[in-house]
């Protein structure tokens, strides 16, 4: 399995939980040529949703948000893992983090239909540096043999 692990920055905004809110932001970012590596959105309750933007170029997103006077929180850090889509592809990453006693606070993944996957992993900010080392390690000290066949 060939995979890449990237440290990525993301920015968050809380919007009204109603149709068209994400569309307006995405349209504006597109007009400003902000390319996104990933996006997640989820309801917070009370009529609000949170959108996390993972820009290819964080400075372009910051600039666009400032131009539009859109208050974004961040940057914060996460990981973007990409690789070949195989059964259990995500297991090894979780095993490495578990063996290092690093908790995955949240994760979100998708396959692209061509045999590849993308996966965002959030860990506690205090664990980010160690998690970065662990996720990139490929030796026997950081990963145990899988029991799956």
C-alpha cells in the first residue's frame, strides 16, 4: 500500500444551518482561486453548523477570508492521508497511533472511485508532533503485524 501523510492546516467557520451557506462560501473561494484539499461540515445544534476548510495554500484562504470580512478560526492542524484503497487501508494508521497511545479525536474519509482514498485525521494539538512522526514511520517498532488476512 503506497500512502502519503501530510500535515495540513485548516480553518473553521460557524454558519447558520440552512441551505446555501456552504455554497456561498465555496463560490467565493472559487472566485478567489482558493483550492481546497478537503472540506468537512457538520451540525453543531441550535441552528448552527461548522465548516472546516483545508486549503492547499493557507495564505490564500486567509487573504480571501479577510477580503470578505469572514471570521475564520485557525489555523489548526490535522493530517491528510492519501493512498491506495484496499481492505483495511486505514487500520494501519489507527494501529500506529494506538500503539503510541495517541487518541484519534475525529476522522473523515472517502474513496474516489478510482482505487484511491483520502482520510483526514484529527488528534489533540499536544499530540500532533508525535503523531506526525508515528504516522510517517514504517518500521517494525511502530506497527504490529496485522491479524487480518
